[in-house]
C-alpha cells in the first residue's frame, strides 16, 4: 500500500533534484578548544602562612582546586597553522619531524 504512493512521490519530486543533490549533510570540522592555562605555583599548606583559616583565604587550594588542575595543550597539526595569534596561551603548532615519525610508525623511536 505504501510502495505505490512512495513511487508516485519520488517521480513527482525527481525533477526538483531534491533527492540527487550533492552531499545531503555537510560536516563542518569543529575547532579544537584548548583548556590549557598556566598552573600557579604549588600552594602552601603550612598553618603559619595563613593568619586565619586556609578556607577563608582567597584562591585557597582546597575550595578552588580546579584552579590548580592541569590541562593538556592542543595536539600538533600536520599542516602549518595559517592564523597565528601571539596573544594566545596555547597557539596551534606544526608537528616536529620526530613527532611526525612517531605518528607514521609508533614502534620506531
């Protein structure tokens, strides 16, 4: 019952090139986002360094532990980055020859 209606619909819309258009879904490459931030120096947990409780100090290492978390930098790319912003903390970079050799054959160092 559905097949004749489907064939009629395809014939009616065949001249509109609706079914035969170039790629139906174009995939956009998502830009990588870097979460890298320089880690502050290691905090002191010695009680003499804090006049009051360590929990009352601003940017204390107990409550603001995510401030001290390390994040990886972005991986290198095969092509040379086109737009370089010198103000970026983690700018894109090109693979070195050694990195490229490792990607080509991870068993050879």
